[in-house]
C-alpha cells in the first residue's frame, strides 16, 4: 500500500523509526491492543525476511491491496518474496 500522508512512523529497526513519506510503498500489519485494532507500518525497505516468509506462507493473492500496486511495485514484492529479502536498492 502507498502512504497517504507523511504522518505514519516506521516500526522497523533499519531506519530508526523515521516517518514514511507520502506516496512511498509501505507494509502494514494490523494488530490488536487495548484500544482496538491499529496498523503498524514499515517502509518497504524495513520489511524483514521473517515478514516475507509470513506473507509467502499465506500467499500474495490474500494481500488485499496487492492488485492496486503499480506493476513495478508488484514486481518488487514478488522478487522479495522469491528471494526471501528486500533488494538492497530498496533499503
């Protein structure tokens, strides 16, 4: 999914928790806490091999927003899933 604004903070370790810029490709995971459901966002470059493995286990076809990504970004995601890591140029 692409960032709608520049307000979301990355939950990844690689970028030090910086803000995700508007229009950037990002990964979100819905989690439940004491206040309800929230989405924890990461820059695409901060997605870990463990996250990619989890996505692979249930299949890219089950990712709701995958089909709305631009073709080149769909290819980036497919390549990362195939290789088990995000490409170095995306870090």
